[in-house]
C-alpha cells in the first residue's frame, strides 16, 4: 500500500460521520461527511443542504459527539 492510499484510508474514516470542521477564518462548519479526498476537500450535508469546503481552508476536523 502506498502513502496516498494510506492517507485516503485515514480520511475515509470520517465518511458518513457527523463532524465539526474548524476553518482558517475562525468559523466552523458542521454536518455529515458525504465525500472527502486526499486534499482534505470535504462535502458536508447539513440543515442548509450541501456545503463544499476546500482543504486549504480547513484547520482541523473532529467527530461530533
């Protein structure tokens, strides 16, 4: 397994889970992860519909309890 596949496997643990995403502009986004890639681009489903977050704007992702 190469490094790229390993990273992808780690990110995929967030798929279909509810998360809180801290963004560089000190805002937060919450929702269920419906897609994620190796660049940490995330597509969230939340009460506002579908939200796309660019990986370069993300500080961290945490599971919502």
